[in-house]
């Protein structure tokens, strides 16, 4: 699993489009997405009404790519 996250970070650094989300354990999720230069770790996501995508809740941890 961590190799997949590293691969997505590498693609992000290489200026490729990335949209990666993975459930880790105990309601923890990790995401790597184009437009945000970080690895985002959140406890929960929610789905706004009328939306197809899940959005992260406020509480979480964002690690810059150099961290």
C-alpha cells in the first residue's frame, strides 16, 4: 500500500494528473490529488448532498511532499 502512495507522489511531482484515495484502517483515509502538493490523511470523508464525490472533513494531517 505504501508503495502505491509513493508512486502517486512521484507522478504528482512529475506533473501528471493524480486522483488517488485509499482507505487505510479505522476510518482513516489517504489522498494524493493534483492541485494539492501534499499527502492528505483524514479520519473521515463525507458526501455532500447532490455531489458524486466524497469530501474530506476539517480534521486531518497534510504532509508536504518533501516531508
